[in-house]
């Protein structure tokens, strides 16, 4: 049984310290790639698949980000989860936002998640595919994955192994893995009520969900871009300028 989430939580509170001059005068979600901010790219993709409400957490340069969201035209509607007082990291941010998110499965998306759809596919196809793939009867979390070779700007050992049925396991010391987490997930929000509202990484929830056999992955085979540094922004800009001219 698939469930199509209509609410999303967008992680936008980080400082983006590796971005240097690209984010010295703005929060990282407002860095532009080929004329559109990272934040608008995420929200436009959500809107394209019918997501009605997006909750966005704010911390670094929060006023500027809120002003941008207020001026934004088109859906989804946006609510703010305010982390000005304390940055709660990815897991703590989700816990704080739970009262705004409701009981049904939700998207959780990194505001710097940047991907291109496969050729001939429409905007939001990755998210739509994840909506279709998510089965709350057997999954607590469904992660978007990309093959390491499709991840531009990534130089690590990979994150996960994936079984034939989509179940995920972590790499062990000294191993490499074929897939990395691509910054998009669908979760059952009820699982986050077990965690305190304090700074912690969603990786803790991933590892706990592996133990219960309820962490799954959906593979996206289109290009994906890591945009953590000025050089990586330049690479992504060139790719998207070419891609979006066609």
C-alpha cells in the first residue's frame, strides 16, 4: 500500500560554512544555481507533485530566508519552524517541527538536494517515484539513493548497500558501498517521537531503523550534485544551464 505524502519538511537551518563567498551574504538555501535558488528548486519540485504544505526550519540568516519565502509566488504553502535560539541538526529539527507536520508520512528534504531528472521525465519525477514506492506497512523511512558514479562532487566510500527488495544496510569499516543518500526521504513521523528535542543527526534514526528492518532505499539514476563548496556550485551551474536550455 503506497501513501502519497502531501506535506514536506525542508531542512534549511545550517550555516553552509564551506560555501565561503557564495554564502557570505545569504543563507545557503538562497544560493542560486542557474538563476534559481536551491530553496526554490526544492519547493518547485514539491509543488509539481502536489505537495500542499512545506515546513521550513530557519536558523542562519533566518530573517533573510523568511523574507524570501514570504515573497515567493506559487505553492506549496510555507510554515516556519524557528530554530533561531538553537540549531538542532537534522534529527532534532524534525522533532521540533512535529506539531506542524501532522501524523501522515512526510517528505524530509535537504534544501541543498540538487538533482536532474532522467531524460524524458517531468519535473518532480524523483519525488513522484518515491511517493509511489513508499509503503508504510513495511517502511518507516524510505531514502533516495544515487549510485556513487552519478554523484558529482562526491568523493567518499558510499553510504549504503541495498538488497533486492530495497532494504538498506550500512557499510562496514574498510568497505565501500554502491549508493549514497541523496538528501530526500519519506518518513513516518511517529518514529521521531521516540527522540528528544536536542541536536542530533537523522543518521541515528537511520541506524535505529536498520535494526528493525524498516529502512529502505529508492534509486535515482539521473545526475546528482553535491553543492558544498564554490567549486561544486560552479560545476552544478554549468550542468543545469546546459540541461535547462533543452
